[in-house]
C-alpha cells in the first residue's frame, strides 16, 4: 500500500499523454487518497430531482465510507444528510429509494423530521435535549433538476456549473420528468478506468454495435475546442439550435472538470434506439425537434449524461474499492408518458443496457491486464482519446495540488 510520498512520486513522474502507472489503478493507498482528496471534496452528482418527486421520498448513496440520504421535505426542498442515526449510529435509511412522512431509525425508532430535526426519542430522561441531535447535514444543490452533494465542510464553487445546468439541462425540464427505469451494476475495475472508457469512442466500433447505429464514433463529433470550434456538421447543428433558443454550443470548465455540448446523432437519428426513432411519444421540456441530438454533459469524478428529445439517461459512478465501481443509470421520460402507451420499456432501455454491459466487460478486462506485472503505461491517441487525456490531466493536477506539501511541487 503506497504512502503519500510514494503516491506523489507516481503522479509527478507519470508520462504525459500515456495511461497511468499500475499502482494508480489498483493500490489501496491510492484508492484512499482518491477518496480523501477528490470524492470527499468535490461536488458529486447524486440523483435527478425527479427520483424523489414527493414529500418524504428519499434516496440513498454511499460515497466511500459515507452513507448519505437525500430527502424531499414538506416545503419541496431537497436536502442531504449523513445517513447515520444520532443515537448509536444505525444507518437510518437502508434502501436505495424509500418514502415516509418522517425518518424513523429501524433500531430504536428515534424519529427525525424531513429537515433533519430530531422529533422523538423514547425514554431518554429529563435532561435530554433533542435539539442537539439533529441529523448532520451534507451540502446539497439542485440545478436543472440535477442534485449534487459535497461532503467537504467548505465545498468548491458550484455557481459556474449551476448556471449552465439551469440553461442547458433546463431545456429538458426535469421537474416534469419521471424515472422510467434504474439499472445498477458493479464493474470490477478502478473508477478511473470507468471514466477513461467513457471519455473516448475509439473502442465503440469494436464494442458497441447497438449504440453505433445512432452515435457516431468519429472523434470529430465529440472533440470540440470551443463554442465556435467544431466540425462543420456540428457547427451547423449549433446554428440551428441557436435559432430555436436551444442551448447547444460547447461550454466547459477551464479546468475541464465538466463540459456541455449538444451533438446530432448519426443520419438524423432521433434517439438511442435500435430503430433510430424516438422511444417515447412525448418530447421532454422545450426541445423543439425530434432530431435535436444529444446534449452531452459530463462532470468529474462522478457522472456523464445524455439529454435527448424524447428521454434522458443520467449516469452516476461511485467507487467501491480499488478495483470495483458502482454504475447507476436512470432513464428519464416526461412525467405524463405512460409505459405501454407512450413508450415500451424494453425499446427505451435496450441500447444503453447493452452498452453498459459491453463497457463493463471492456473495463474488467482492462483492469485484469493492468494488474499484470508486465503492464506498462501506453500512449493515448491524440485524435481519438483527447477526452481521456483531459480526464487524466485533471485527475493528476487535482491530486498533486492537494497532496503536495508545498505549492511549488504542484504541477
Ligand atoms: Fe437509531 Fe438507536 S441507533 S434509534
């Protein structure tokens, strides 16, 4: 297990534009450093707000050692708390999703209001002060219908990202959406391999026959340099979107932690379906055409997403161990769309269920190869794997900044 000095050494000596050294993908010490310095300090995408549409609805997730519960209050507000009872520490809400008018601990029934206040604790004596035992809050922000949480005491800025979430994702009006289907899988690979796999389509032609019916694996369709720097096809798509008031142009965080861009699908396809046609009869939000393409939004370290005219798919990854990552995908449709009438669940989900499983196999084989003592870092393709280079550079920069004993050592 590497110590901090050894991790710093591995990061500082990595070869630029090459995959990372073996330890950075499998060592226990690196995994804990990733948790402490990224996962416990950055904003993490948790759920779409429509996952908990009503008062008392709640959803749980586990970020490293921290169980968290996200709750819709009686005032409509979404709040997050450490999912730990203030009596003797029982996990308060054990299920992935639930609903109850109050949060009742299953152990001794201490009862909390939806805003975290302790309302009831049986036989605790005359000196017991319930106001001292509210649930511990977790920073929580909802913008564009996307709920982000941050475990840090002092979270990084959210406003810049939040303003673009409002504009770009706002066009899909997730407040009038519902979750049609949720899939959770565990990939036996390091979380960074899961993101690396997502950030390129170099592998798509060989791995994703269903997705490639509608999604181009031409890197020019996903590699963009700015709001006016892309392939002619994308620029003309953005001009068309501009005229309709649909936010589409490339915009990114200067540090490349996140990016938005709407791109057309292959041959005017409407959706990620086997037929290339829309999977859902009702369009979402204010998207004006059925061939408006996919708004792609990623955010490191936890999420990538597709917002299509007829549905959206939001993806969340969470690290479980050095070589295990949980990937949760949620398919969102208009809240009034009726299964069996307006959409067929199998047709809606089949392409990305297959794609997720194909990616799982690729990532697991990648991890197995990296575990070999014979593995050594290999070069990324500058044209095909630019997105991977951006991610790895972001990761190394953040870790060096946070682990270095002096600013002079930061890259
Ligand atoms: Fe929750 Fe006892 S641990 S009520």
